[in-house]
């Protein structure tokens, strides 16, 4: 069900991006963009979750408050039209209600879904990488995760289709699927044993991670290969598939709290592919504290072979 919901949302996102116009996005209070596809993806997934798991609440990034505003009527109409391309039976009130289902506060006990309907909206807008990220959290830890990556090739061959989906369940490994359906294949992190040969993966946006700090860490580890920069939880997918060896998300300002929907699905996929994910101090990510990772600082994901060495390099390179 979760895989099917993410696939349907990916179809909506691809159609929106192929036809996106200047009036297809608005700015939220934090100045970050939100698009027709963010709202539409969330409506599709949360409606399907409601039908399949009505007793499990959802922590999601968006709500429909801004969409209801009179001056956003044109964007609202486009959201309704795109959702009905995927779920034609839904009326306008049902679509808005589905978006608003993501208002759960999370916490340490019980089960809840967490969703980022488009992780990497800036990448989406610039025709680069983005992801649809859905995870099931149980007693504070992800137990199932799905990453839909519509612009990430499904393999390394020149003929590989564009678009893949990674899914994982706790204790059952991680799997790669073609986004348009097909046979699943297990994925594993890289076998790179020498840190000097490692490949970094980091955010495109310098506001998301300290590139200067990352460069110093790379120097301390003897890494000379250029970093691969991409948006969204596609970075977790790259670590899980063995395309890269280290993902760093280094804090850009004191007190910033990462959002759980930005990391839950990707964290589980990497761990089930054999990698290690912690914060910059080596603490496991704690999804029990509400809608943010307030007990953690930054994120580090590696192939697990020398994770402690990376953590030590980060601490040694911490800016004054």
C-alpha cells in the first residue's frame, strides 16, 4: 500500500513538473517554496493512508491553510485538478481534508506515519533531484520507509530507466524498484574500505549544510574526489545503493532542529542496506521527540565501514 501510494504521488509530481508555470508555487512563512505538486502529493498519499490505515495518524510537512486563502484560488484549482487526475472520485473538500490529516505531533509511543510529499522542492523547481518520502514510525523509530525518486536512474547502465523507488522494513533489508513497476532487487551500501577513495554526497543548498565544514572533513579523511551535490533524500538513496559513501548534513546555525519527515524514510533505507546513520556526535537519530529531531545535531550517513572515523573528523573540524 505504501509503495503504491508513493508511486501514484510520483506520477502526479512528474505531470506537474512537466507543465509547471510561474503561478504554480507560493512562498511559505519561512520563505521556502511550496508547489501544486507538494499539496497534490500529500493529498493523494494521505487519502490512501486514511483508507488503508485509518487509525494511524500522520506527521506531514504541509497543511491546507494557505491553499484556502482567497488570493490562492488559482493555485487551489490546479491542485484539485491534479489530484483528480490520480484519484478522480475526490471532491474539493475531501482533497483539502486529506492535506490537513498530517497534523499529528508525533511522540515516543505508538505508531504514526511521517511524510514529506516533495523533499527537495527547490530541486523540483530547477528540474533536478527530488523525492517523495514516507515512513512508518513505531515507538520512536522508523520501521518502514519508502523513497520515490522520479529523476534518479534505476541502475548504472546507460540504458537504465529514469525513476526508481527504494523501500525498506526493519530487519528485512532494502529493495530497489523501477518507479513504473517491475521486479525488485536488493540494494547494499558500497564496499569502499579506504576513506581516501570515498565519495561525499551533500546538499546543493549551502543553507542546508556547511560546505566549508564538509571540505575540511574531507581533507582530514584524505578524500580528494569532488563531492556529489543533490537535493532531497535522494542522497540517502545514493548511500543505500552504493553510489556514494558518505552523506553529511552539517548544521548551518546553532539550535536548528531537523524535521523528522526529512530523514525517517532515508535513515531506515540506509540502515537496512547495511549502512550507519547518526548525528554529528555519533548519536542515533531520535524520532521520538515530536515533529523534529530536537535531541540530535546534524546527520551523518555512511557505508558503515568507518563511521566512527568520520564522526571523529567532523568533531576535529568543527568551526570555532
